[in-house]
């Protein structure tokens, strides 16, 4: 059985739903009250990709507060793919996606130097207070090097698994023979030191 090991980043502004997205994907459960991520949190999920292949995902939930951006180079090390998420009811979280993508492209590249595959997720699409249009998202995605974008609702479990499946598929397609195995040394950031403070709202 062949195993692909992939480090996946989950980035975006605070309170757009990154942590609840990860928990929904890992456990299938949803809560509207998660603690605010401080620095980064790390989770693992193993997928039976085919009869002969498994995929081990090392999922890094990166804090969205600006005070942690100086640490992103450490957190991005050896990543093979990324989810960039924003909240469709918060235009500022969408506007800041440009900065997130620029930061990602300058600090996280594949072994050959190309940007890592990145999917853009428009979260909280179940809410009526939407202020970001599908047309503007599609244009932004096309102009900024995302391989695709999707609307998601973590609360309704809409496109959570599908988004991650598409990302894994894209990673495998761009580097079928360049699996970048992660050693414990490469991922040796002290996650236990990242204590969290209470998140006020997150979906």
C-alpha cells in the first residue's frame, strides 16, 4: 500500500470558520463555539484514496490574527497544499485574501519552485447576510492563481469533504512522483505552547 503524506494549510482571517471547518472534516461534528486559534493547531486525517493508496493529511490550522503573520514562514514549511477561507458575510475577510495569497506564494512553494495548490473557500454561505457575490469571488480566484473556488457551509456540512477531496486530487495531479514526506523534525513547532483563548463566534 502506497502512502502519500501531505501537509495542508488552513489560512484566512480570524473567525471565518477555519477551526470549525477542520473539526467538521476530522470528526464530522459542528460547534458554534470554538476557542480562538493561537499560532497554529495540528490535526491528522488518513484517507483510503484507492485500493492501493492512502493519503495521510497533516492539517495545520493557522491563526488569523495579524500578530501571528510573522510566524507564517515557520508554519508554511514543507506544505503541499492550502485552503484559503473567508466569510461571505464579512467583506473585509474577502479583501484580505489578497494579502494571504501573496504571503503564501512568497513563503510556500513546491520543490520545483511553483506555488503550492490553493483552493479558495467562501464559507458561511448558509447565512442570509451575504455581502460577497459569486461573480467577484470567481474573478478573484481566476486572477490570483487558485485552481478553483467553492462555497462552503461548515454548519450545514456543505462542500467540506468535497473541498478537501479536490485539494488532494490537485496536489496529486501536480506532483504525482514528488511526495514530500514530513519528518518529525520538519514539523517540530511546539504546538503544546499554543494555548487558546475563547472564540466568541465561529462557523
